[in-house]
């Protein structure tokens, strides 16, 4: 009976194709047969399943970054003319909602639909939001459609008229903080965020399910390749799509990522016959709440148990039951040990995710404040203070291209670390744990903020010492959006982007692997959702910091300038985030190292108890 129940709990099925049970308990557990089959699928079909998932991830990331990389510029320039603060805030809110909504997608997969169906529904929702955003892009090229779609009122800042010389004057300050076509922009971003967030929380554990029983090294390799695929899609978006958006128009630049989403959905559905997925396990939150309530009812019994003096060796060698342990059957509760242990594991997982909050706040600066900084550095080849041939025919280096250096760093260092560094550390007996990799990532993210702050200091000093700027124009229709830049190459941002990339290889990949490896099987989607949820909270924290630092009492971001941050103090904002990361790093490192020492003591204690137990048995038998 127990064997049958175990088989039921580990049942695997091919969605929409075959619902029969695994032919044996060994197959149900994912063990390899003599013919080299696992889960009833051949090695090559398992590889096909993984390849299909990786391709889907790559094209989906191309879509996401194709939409988000230039979002600040899209809203900042004509005809929408959002001021820089509102545009950056919209990007942060969009990113935050994308990650926050991940927890709902994971919960939906675990409790109701299963991962495959949830992913398909997420693609549909994602597509609906993409259609609306493409329509907004089309409105930027068609005045009549724009007036019927968004209305006629653009009360924001006034762009400079088209001109082909360097005497383009500064933009006029806005009459009010008016977000033209704001309803459509936010509706599209919210719908895209819901679809993208749900995909984010389910694609990675769904891929992990395909190699779950292949061993920890194969799982680590899969997640490294998963992250590699993410960055390949990001690189294509950052190099190709952003150049199309800035040098041609945003309508065509938004059509490409929308088409990429269709490819991603098609590739994923085509591979459906190769996939293995588990049935939803029921309401995880309901069981979790019942366990907590049961433990709360047993709190008095636990207090008496802890206070009771017992002189036996067993009592002194074992730790007293924890709060949640009291929900277990052996302590008078009504829940199986494994169910309670699953809930107990949530505590450590959630604490680790919260510890990564400062890291994610720093990470999300790439698509917001880093981009604003890049727009105020020289990104036009023929433009200097002395001579600026500012014609629409000149190729413009998209500041979003600098994000590609983050991606390149990930693509270079990820295979290097996976194939050389980590195996070498293992051979020398150095345990470079997931938590220690996260700590290393935080160090590099802090250095990235310091580098950004130093560059911004130098940029502001240049403008104040020269008392003039390069007026670089980006054309949209019959008007140009002017950015008042220092005569400093935008490529000076490479160090800060590269440092963020190195931090990703350590912290982000380790966090992804930690979320999957530590999650109880019944909560994988939920835990992955919580992982991304914590990232979304960090984006919203970044938005709140941006809001506070733009208050008149602080005034690091002046709302009177739409395309001009030269009167603010973005350098102080970067240094503030570096300090925030330093504090988070110290707390995270202290807690992580403490837990590692505690676990080492527990392992040593368990080994000693088992050794004494075996010695006692040997003596009694003698």
C-alpha cells in the first residue's frame, strides 16, 4: 500500500498526450532503465525537451527586453513626452509587477493547472498585452490614430523643433507632470507583467523537472545553460531591437519582440510530446496554514516538553522540537513529518530571498538610471561641443547597447565558471556554496554602483567646468527629443555594466538554483514565484527610493527637466544604493555563515550519535 501511495505521489504524465501511469515504480521515481531510459523517455527525447524549453526562454527574453530596454526613452520622447522621473518610475513599476506576479503564476501551477497549462495560459496573456503595446507604438507614427486612441492633449514638456545644426536649444520645462496616453501604457504593461511573471516562475522549474533525477551536476549544468539562453535572447534584443527603435522607429522596434513571442510560444508547444510534468498537488497554502494553526494550538504542550527534565542520553543528544514540529504526528499533531518539514524549509528559503533585496535594487538600475545616465553622455559619433553635425542620417549608438556588456560578461564567465572554476574548487575540497556565490555577487554589484557614481561625478564636473553641453537629438516624427550631454563617450559605462554581469553569474544564477534545489516538490512553482516576487519587491523598493530622493527637500531628481538630469544629483543616488548594498551584504553574510556553521555542527552531532548507536549495538550483541 505504501509503495502504491509513493507511486501516486510521484506520478509523471505527458500533458495532452498520454495519461497512463509509469509502468514501474522505478520509472515513476525517474530511475534509469538498462536501456538508458528515464521517465519512460529516451536520452535524446529528454534533450529535445530541454532544447525546446531553452529556445522558448531565449525568444521570450528577447521579447521582454525588446519591450523594456528602451521603455524610458520611448515614453520620454515625442509624442508622449513623459518627464524623465515618470518614465523611469513606470519602468521600475513594470519590472516590479513582472516579478511580483510570478508568485501567483507559481501558485496557479502548483495548485490548479499544472505547469504546462499555466505556461500556455501565460503566453496567451503575454500576447494580449504585447498587441496593445504595439498599437501604442503605431500611434507614435500615425497622428490620426494617436488622437483617436490616446486623445489630443500633450501637456508635458515641449520638444525642440527639428534642426540640422548644433544650436538646438534646450527643451522647455513641462507645464505639469502629465503622462500622455498613460492609461494604455499602464494597461499594456500590467498585462505583459502578469504573463511574463507567470512564465518566469514556471519555465525554469518545468525545465528542471526534465532533469530532476539526473543528479546535482546535471541540474547545475541545466540551470547554467538556462541562464545562458536568457542572456542570448537579451543580447539580441539589446543589440538589434534597441538600434531599430532608436534609428528607425518604435513601431517597427516593438513589432519584432511581439513576433519573437509568437515564436517562443510555438517552439514550446511543439515540444509538448517530449515533456514530463507532474499533476498539481492541491492547495499548498491551505495545507501550510493548517500546519501553522495546528502548531499554534500545541504551543503549551511544546513549552511543557521543553521544560521537562529528562536525564536520558536521547534527550540530551537531540534538539527540542521547534514550533512547527508540534504539528507532527509523533508530537501529538495530525500531519506527516515530510509535510511539516516542507513548511519548515520555507523559513530559510524566504530569509535568503529577502537578503537578496538590496542586490536586486541595484540590478534593476540597468534599465532605468543607467539608461538615463547614458542619454546624457555622447552617443552620436559626429557630435562634440566644438562641432556637432546633428543630422537624422547619422547613426546613433543606442545607450541601451551598454546593457549588452552585462550580457556579454554573463555569456563569457558562466561557461568558464561552470566548466573550470567550480570543478577546480571541488577538486581542491573548497566548498563554494550557493550562499557564498550570492555573497560574491553582492560584492560585485556594490562595485558597479561605485563605478556608476564615480562616472556621474565626473560627468557633472565636466558640465559645470565647461558650462556647456552637447545637444543630442533623437528624431520622432517631425520633432526631435533633445538630451543635454557631456562630451564623454557613453562607453565609459562599460565597467558598471560588466560588474553587474559578473555579479549575475554569482548571485542570480545561484539564487535560481537555490530556489529550485531547496524547494519541496509540492511547492516548486510557489517557491520559484516567491524568488521572483522578492525581486519584484526590490524593484518597487527602488521606485520608492527614487520617489523619496525626488522630493523637494532632497531634490536629487528635478521634475522640471524632462530630458535633462544635469541639475540633479544622480551620483548621490548611486552612492546611496552602494551603501544600501553594503549593509545588506554584511547582514546576509553574517546570517549565511552562521547557518552554515550550525548545519555543520548538526551534521557532526548526527554522525557522533549514529557512531555511538552502532557501538552500543555491537557491545550488546557481543
